[in-house]
């Protein structure tokens, strides 16, 4: 009975040591990976800061452009309506000329 109990204890100790070894290996790997990635993260952080600063300086221009485009949207809707109407007139004219046997545009 004692040998079975001793075998199971040794097995549990072996499993625990193996798990501890795996944990240490994983931590060592990720710490090396973190050290390798640190300069890249620093560059990306700097680029992000620069982009945010540029965005702040361009905000007034964006507001002006938004105000201008609001007025242009109304004009664009009106012009699209005119374009659709002209297209319908053109299609009707083509249909009439086709029915009468003539050619369009002559």
C-alpha cells in the first residue's frame, strides 16, 4: 500500500514540477517577446500622438467644410431632380422619334 501511495505522490510532484517548468518557460518567452515589441509599441504610440495633434489643428477646417457642404447638399438634391427630369424628357423624346420612324438627334 505504501508503494502505491508513494508512486502517486511522486506522480503528483512530477506533474507539479512540470507545470511549474512550463509556467516559467512561458513567462520567459513572453518577457522576451515584450522586450522585442517595446520599441515598436513606442513608435506606434508616438505616431498616434502625432496624428491626434494633427487632428486637433485641423478641426476648425473640418467645421468650415461641414458648413459649406450643408449648403451644397441642398443644391445637389435640386440638381439631381433636374437631371432626372431632363433624363425623362430625353427618354420620352427618343420614344416619340422612334415611334415616328425618325432618328434621335437629327
